[in-house]
C-alpha cells in the first residue's frame, strides 16, 4: 500500500509598510517614479552616510505585533545581514536577527468552519532592496534604487500549516489585519505582500519534521496554491523513490507550473550577522506600548457582531461589509446618514461590488463622499427616482463622486412630485382616450394599465408609477372613471 504523507508548511511573509518615507532616510516610498529619483546617500549606500530609524516603522511593527498576540522586545536592535548583490548597495541589509522587535505570537482564523491557530515565531523590521531590470535587448542589467530602504516587516510563522487552503486563509487574515491597522496595503501583485513558502513532507503520524525547501516568487494566491501542490508532489515522489529532498531555495514559475532549484539553502552563519554599529538600540517605553494597545482598532470579528446587533444585518452581509475596514467605515457612515442601514448594505454589496469588479478596483479604492450615497438612497426611498436610474446615478457617484440630486435634475431623472401636474395629466388622458375609458367602464380591467402608460408618457417618465396608479384610482372614485359592474 502506498505510504500516507503529511505536508508541513511554514511561511515567511514580507509586508511593505505604507509609511511616507523610507526606514532609515527621508526619501519617498512612493511606488513608481523615474528610476533612482527617490534616493539619497543613505539608501544608495554611500560611504559615511548614516541611517536614522523612522519612528513610524517601529510604531507599525508594534501595532502589528500586538494584533498578532506577540511578546514585545522592548529593547531591540538592528543587525547587518552581509551579502553582495547589485540591488543591495551597502553590501549588507539592515535587518534584525538577535533581538527582533516581536516574537512568540499567534494568528487565528477559520478554515472550512474550523478555528485554526498558527504560531508566530517572530517578526522583525528590515529594509527592502532595489530592483534589477534585466534588459535582454541590450544584454545588460539596470538597477533602480527607488525601492531600496523601503520599510518591511517580516513575519515568520512556525511550521503549523498543513494545506494550501490553510495557507491562503492565513495570508488573507494577515492581510486583513494589516489593512485594518493601515500599516500596509498588502497587494501581492505589486509586491507589497510577498510570501515565501517553506514546505516539507513526512510520513503520516511521524513527529519528526522532514527536510524542507523554500519557494520564492509567489505573487498571487493562485501561484501559492499551485506551488504548494507541485512541491508536495515532487517531494513525495522523491521519498517514494528513496531519494533525498535537498534543502534549497526554489523558484516557482507559475506559467510553467514547475519549480527550479536556485541555490542551496544558506544558513544564518553564511551572512555573518552582527549588530549594526551605526544604529542605536531601540528602546520601547511602557507608556508608548500601552498607548498603542489602547489605540488598537475594532477588528473584523467584533465589528461584524456590532453590525448585526446595531443594524440588523445578516451574518453574510456583515461579513462581506467588514472584509475591508474602509468598506465597513463607508457602510457605517452612509447607514447613519441615510437612516436606511439595510438598503445601504444592499446598495454597497450588490451594485457597489459589481461596479468595483467591472472597474477592476478593490473596496479600498472607493473614494466617494458618503453623503452622496446617503442622499441617493433617501431619494429612492421617497420614490423620487426609478431604481434603474438610481443605479446609473450610483455608478456616477462611484466613478466621479457626483452630487446625486443635481445630477438627477440635470438628466431629467427626478420624478415630479407635484400632485397638481399629475392630476392635470390624468384628466387630460381621460379626455383624450374616451374609447379606452369606455372599455374600462364596461369591465375590461386591462385597459387600466394602458391608461397608466399614457399618463407616464404625458409626464415624460418623470412620475412614480405608484403615484400614477393612485391618481387614476382617485379619478375612479371621483366618478370620472366609474366602471359598470
Ligand atoms: P531560516 O532562518 O533558514 O529561514 P527558519 O528556521 O527561520 O529558517 O524557518 C524559516 C521558515 O521555515 C519558518 O516559517 C519555519 O516555520 C519554516 N520551517 C522550518 N522548518 C521546516 C520544515 N521542516 N518544514 C516546513 N517548514 C519549515
Ligand atoms: Mg528565513
Ligand atoms: Zn534615501
């Protein structure tokens, strides 16, 4: 019988922090920009240039560490990780090895309805490297140091995950926490969240860890899943053939759906780590830590419960609206302003998420004025605009933040509420259509719909069908349109 294997996975995740400036200098962290324009002597590794820690980086590290239930090293330090590579102008990366800012935490999340806890081994602050651009046409490589010195947090888990599904759930939860805290936008495609997957297999029931490989270059959840499945199979095949898994770093090529050995796995000792003599140790006061603990935001679970209790939302709706803090904030503001929380939830979830998808945007990118949506929802509820038109206006709010009432007026979408005009239209229609009235009187009820249509036409569509119905019924009452029974 074939042997049963268990997959064991630990993750090293890098998140790029959304500070305005770099970790050790005042250069901008903005993505893009002409190559080598966001640079200075510090982040290009000029001799004699001295780094100074950006306080925001420590603050973000502490915030995330608290959210990940970590112990905090209130005395921590930076170390030099020495290696040569052209994107690394100092020939060392400033990182933390001996005293990382946070350690021994955990992250909990749900996988197929079951609660899963993954222990966090440690989390440290470090600087990002520059970017090499390989120009195959010119047969040369170019280097852009704009990213050099952008702050990163590296979050190292214990090898507690067993399936790709758990890994994705872990990454999603981590991303949500970072976004709720506002410490990183965590976009895998843009590289502001990067996951290295360490994976080994072992015979089911065995307590000893197998030899692992590390896979880099995973820039989507799909790639993470494929890489895990591919590597698991590769290792099981080796073991079944009584061959050895080599501890190495592999590159996953998602197009070819295969991984390649890049280099044998280096050890900490290969990097000749030592404390960076240019930087002071970081001392975190009790007061600062306490203040940060108090400032922790309401995270998804609590907020979801509050949305259910306060606004009467379903579990499902509350779950979707709280997936992004920004979306949850928008919902809450619009719900309070409009006084129609359930309608607000519907508009945001059904129309809002549909439009976002069409525009290829994420909820984080919604930037309209909440009052505008609130006013539109109220107009719909007052019967001042047809639903189909309201959808168009909503699209305009999302795309261009238009003011809805003005827009409705301008485009003739505002339903005339003036009863005088409506009554006059009804009277005219009855006068102009004696035959239809006659038929209706003799019992042909279908004709009523025709009359409604005629009135709508006269009102150029700017009347609420419900109101027109009412007005015609009133006419019936006042003997203009008595049906003979
Ligand atoms: P290094 O410092 O060489 O990167 P670490 O011991 O710090 O190695 O581990 C890095 C990551 O690899 C961690 O997330 C850890 O959980 C994971 N890991 C370590 N050993 C194994 C293993 N045998 N199988 C799967 N993952 C592992
Ligand atoms: Mg490592
Ligand atoms: Zn700089």
